[in-house]
C-alpha cells in the first residue's frame, strides 16, 4: 500500500512540474546554452575569423572554454533551415 501511495505522489509531483514549471525551465536552459555559445565565440572566434577579444584575454579565458569546443563547432557549422528558427 505504501508503494502505491508513493507512486501516486510521484505522479502528481511530475504532473504539477509539467504544468507549472516545464516551459520556464526549458527557456532558462535554452538561454544558458546561447550564452555559453556566445562566450565560446568570443574566446575562440579567431578560429573562424571573428577576432572579438584581443589574444591576451582569449588565452586567459581559454581553460573555461575548452570543454565546450566540440559542441560549439557542431552547432556553429550546422546547416540551418527556417523551421529551426520557428521550432528551435
């Protein structure tokens, strides 16, 4: 009986989260992703021909950007469609 009530409680918790918070959480995560990609573009933009920061500051920030380089390159070079803008 306790297991059944626990499942009901978890289900109600997930339903409440989905109705109240899911859209805000996904919006916040999407904003965080865009800010991280902008940071990576600022630091590593020289690779693509966008010198945003002087090399000294880029080298100082480089250790923070290294873990995201592969994801950033994949996202930057990906072909885009107008549906990506609408549904992305």
